[in-house]
């Protein structure tokens, strides 16, 4: 007999709990192991029963489903939460995913929708656990410190690579690429990888990975970084079940002002020493902090799309990069949605900017958006898709190369000043 999916039902309305239990009772592969009337009771029962899936109502009196899900992420990290709500607004979906929910059902839903969601969530979680067994350097969010895998001892290894993912224009898929690039490098190329969300005001890495910055983020490190210390850095890095380690942006935009260029450099140098690869998702605007990251990076993956405004901004950025003394090999142009039919060809882009595009990523809106809304990197949820294969090729190219002048202390500070003079 195949393994049964152990389900815990959480809803403050008795009739709803009974109805759900009866619906699931007809399914031979699903076993309802318990029912709870509140968020607090759900946490107590889940700790004892260790269900595979928790059906969680979002609106409950003592502790709502979002708060209960956040607690379950640390108390029972193996339990996948399917959130239920009569409200289907995007804000509810976003908050649920940030809390750690794996699926979102809008009431009323059909029996087929319910059972399909439970099975899909269960299958995805099992696949994640299988990958964790292969990659013992990672645990689910909220889990204990991971056991170091063979080859993870970097005490005598050369410093890791820093790859900055940058785009002088928003909306070109920068964060999505950064997340999936990090996952591809970790799961397929065996790189001990740390993903840093350096879009300090409005970072979205947490949304794409179902992580909540209120639990751990770079904001917790600000006092130490300003004091010139990085002793607690590892404490605030989240070990994600996708096989990567993640340092999130602050939970509030105003905290970004407290993060200085010197602090960022100190942090990235420390991460370089303990990881094979550090992927940094940069903000789109130029400022001293972003420039500090680009200066330190071995490779700058610069995103563009087949749009006139994106091409114009890339052309300006390349002029700035030349003024900053970045070598031609340091800047890698990545054309996203390269197969889109928008009346502009790749050859037109290359002619306009005066150099070749180094890497292309195909358009696959269905796979990308589906994965984004569920907080699962598309590289994991749809490994065989062409967009995943393109990301893997990019990761292989990044891991296999290194820019000689990255982090060169001989670069003069006056070069950075010339940027603002030029502007």
C-alpha cells in the first residue's frame, strides 16, 4: 500500500471541519489525522501528530492562519500548509506565501481542487526532502544548522565568486533570475551558494522563496556591520530547502538607509570566504551601495529585455561601466525573454548597444508566474523546461569563469566620483 498523506484540518467552524473530513474520507491515499478549531490548537496538534499537510483557514479568532503558519514553519517544518480563505485578494495570497504556505484555495472550492492541491503540495515537499538528502548542507526554513556536506570545508579553499545580478531598468526579471541561478548552481553544480537580497528597500527574494524577513534579515546585522564585525553573520542566514542559503533584505524600507557601502563590502567579503558562490540581487537604481557591490563582484550579470527603454538604459550603463574601469569580461549581458515577438531582434539590440549579448533566456510566462505565485523556484518545479535549461547554462558559465580585476584595490575612488560628475 502506498504511503498515505497525513492531513490536519484547521478551521474554527465545526461544520466546515466535518465537511472537509468527509470529503477527504473518500480518498484512499489521504488520512485525516486530526482537526483543530484554532491556530494555537493547530500548533499543539501538529507538533504531536506531525502531519504531511495542514489545511489552514486564514481567519480564526485567537490566532489567524497566517500567524499559525509562521509558527509551524519552525515548529514542524516538514508540514506543508494549504491556506483556505473566502477572500482571494492578492494581498492575502502574498501574506500567506510569505508566512510559508505552499498553496492557496479560495472558498468555496471543489473536491477535485482540494484533493489535487493536497497531492501536489505533498509531492513537492517529498521531492524537496529527497533533494535535501542529496544536498545535506541545507534544511527547511526554520530548521537546525545543516550538516556540512563533503567538499563544504572551505578553510583552505580559494575565495568564492561574487555574482551581482543587476538591471538598470526594473521589470526585466532580475530577482527571478537571481533566485533560480542560485538554485541551479547549488543543486546541479554542487556549489555552496548564498543568495543575498541587496534590494534593501523593496526586496522580493523572500516572496519568491516563501521566507519572511521579519524572522531573519540583514537588518539584524546592522549594529555589528557598522562596528566592523561579522561574527553573527551566519546566524541570520536562512538555510532553504531548495539547497541554498539566503540573506534577506530588511522587512521595512526605511531600514535601507542604515546599510552603508562599507558594511555591505564587509559582509560580502565574509560570505565570499565561506561560500563557493555568492549571488547578489541588486536594486535597479545607482547609489553608493549598489556601486560598492558592483565594484566587488567578479561578474555582473546585467539584465535587459527587448524594449526600447531597456536597451537605452543598458547603453548608458555600459558607458558608466567603462568609466568605472570594469573589464569587458566582468559585464555579462543577459537578454531575458529573448524569443518574444516585439518587433525588435537580438541583432538590433546588439547593433544599438555596440556589443554582443552574452546569454539569452527564453520567455516562459506560464512556468515562471506559476512558480512565483507558489514561492517555488521554477528551476525546481519545472526542471526540464527550456527556461530552466537556459538558467543552468548561465550558471555553468558563471561558475566556470572569473574576472581578474574584480575587487582590485588599485581601482581609485576618483573613478566612482566621475560617475556622478558625468551624470
